[in-house]
């Protein structure tokens, strides 16, 4: 038997219908934790969709996990430490360990901001990314 799985996530316009997260308090509309739906050992992935003007509402960093953000639709911004980076279809952002990050769909985005976040760290991924640190009190950089 081959070691593979197939998951039909639906088209980009269906991603907003998902509700998910790593913990109940961080779950939200438009997030699907794909590595909770499939057997994944060394990589993780979320499929995400934000309405124009919607934002994460928190910053986070990882000590072991590296993330790759692949933007597929809409317009948005990422806060990366002290920088703001504009993102849209075709933008790919790698974020290394120790870099603080947050993101938003810009209020004037012509459609939902949709992206994949791919996580890896050289170790088998825990079910919960327990190496993360969240700062809900840190203000958004675009205020």
C-alpha cells in the first residue's frame, strides 16, 4: 500500500466556509488545518481566507518551525518584525524562526485574501504547534 492521501478542499471560493484552528480560542471562519485532516509527520499546512479588512488580531513567532506563505487571491499585508510587506496573488513569503508575524486583508482588497501557510521544522510536527508564542496585546502595524 502506498503512503499517500488525497483531500478535496474545494475551490478558493469555498475556503471561507471552513471553520478551524489549532485551539478553540484561536479557531475562526476561513481556516482549515489540513494537517489535522491528513496524516502528516514533517510538514503542516493551513488553507486560509480573510474578508477585506479582516486581520489576524495577534502576532506570533516560532522557535523551531519555518513557515512559507503562498498567496493565491486578494490583496493584503504581512507585518514581519518591524516591516510591512504587501502581498497578493503570486506572492510567496518565507518566514524563519524568531521572526514576529501577523497579516491582514487590506480594506480595499477586491476579493477575499486567500493563502496557504506551509509549516516545517526539521522535526516531526506536534499536533499543536507548541513552540509558538502569541502576543495579543501587540498593536497592528497598520493602525
